[in-house]
């Protein structure tokens, strides 16, 4: 166009490119992934130059939000059922894939009266004493780790004595906060979160036997309409780098 300097065309082209640039997709993820997925997102950015936005919550609540039209582009659930149900209802690109298997752990903060109590053998006597007041777990109604915690307590024959002392987090991350802060004497939470707290010097943990509850197969899938960045992040979750980071944060391998 006559009379317009070449530099002006460059500026206009730059702004046009920025306008077309895809904003970072919002990824809905189970709270058990809070620390692991932050590291994975950083590794993804280093490798690709692309960013994602992470939103954490209970798997059940996030599944409901996706069904209600929340602008998530990918869903990483702590329970396979939520992904399969959303896929069957047509909200996801497909049924997705298992990215990891979770474990349940008992976390006890420094100073907790449960630190000296053998788990699970000493729990019945301990919760009959006035010095033990609260045990935290995620709400079993919509949080997979809360459901697993209830199943484990029932299996161990402790549900009847512990139930009156339970304090529920909206998700497993909040339950971990209750246990770490002293708002509860301990918490049955995701091993990934308990491991982070232990490594930070905030307490100790005991792994709950895996056969005390239903398996915590964690499944991911892309939401219909997901963009290229979300698709690349989905693929990145299956790389050796992402699998190594998940393992370092206490998740079990999903297999080949």
C-alpha cells in the first residue's frame, strides 16, 4: 500500500500473529496431581515453549463442571469412571487413557498424637481416647481418594469408631491441608501429597495396602473442542519425562 512504511507492515503482521495465537488451555486436574502436574507443565514449557493453565479440584466436581460447559480442554481424573461417563455422554473426544495409578497414605503431622499409634492396629483404642479428635479425608461423595479412604477404613474394621471424628475436605488437597496444619490429627490422603509433606519435613506417612480399597486408576482425556496445545500436552503425559515425574511424586506406572 503506497505511503505506508515497511516497518508498519511488520508491526501489523506481528499484532495479527498475536491475535491468532492460542491462549494457554485450561487443564482440569484431580487435586492429587497438584505438585506432580506443576512440574510436568514446567517440563512441557521447557521442551515446547507452550504453556497450560492448571485448575485443581475433586474429580467429581470437575466432571460436573465439564458437563455444564466449563471451558476446560483436558481432564485428568483420579477415577476412571468420571472420564468414561463423560465420554459416553459425548463431552470428550474419546475414552482417553490411564496415565497413572494412585496410592492412599496416612499422613501424621509433627506433634500429632497419632505419631505414636500403630496403624491400623492401634487406631481403635486411640480414637476412643479424648486426646485424638479428628481424622481428615476428602469428601467420599465426589473425591476418589475420599472414597478409597472410606473403603480402607471399612476394610480395616475402623469405620464405626473413626466416623464421628472425621473432617471432610472438599478435595484431597484440602484434606491434606487439614492434616498438615493440625486442624486434624492425621489424614488419609493421596500418597503424592503425603510424600510432598514428608519431604518438606512436616510429618510422616504410612502407605495403606492397595488391596484395602478399589484401585485408583487415573484416566485422562481431551474435551471436545480442545486445541493443539492441549493435544500436545495430552501426548506429553505419555512421554518418559512425564512418567518419571509422576513416579517421583508417588504415582505408580500406568504401563506401556
